[in-house]
């Protein structure tokens, strides 16, 4: 359950940042920093379970 919730949050963050492009204003550093931090955790978990 924990893994599913984490993956869901990551997917939502990535989808939101990708689906909501801000041509008017540059992308804030917050999402950029949050995405890479959670990506490695998911990849590591998937590799271990796989």
C-alpha cells in the first residue's frame, strides 16, 4: 500500500508538471527539486521488487 501511494504521488507530480506547462512564467524550482528526489526512490523500489 505504501509503495502504491508513493508511486501515485510521483506520477501525479510528474503528470501535473508535464500537463501544466507555464510558457508565461518559468517553471518554479520547487517541482523540479521534488521530482528528481522521488524518482530515484521509486526506481530503486521497482528494481528491488522486480
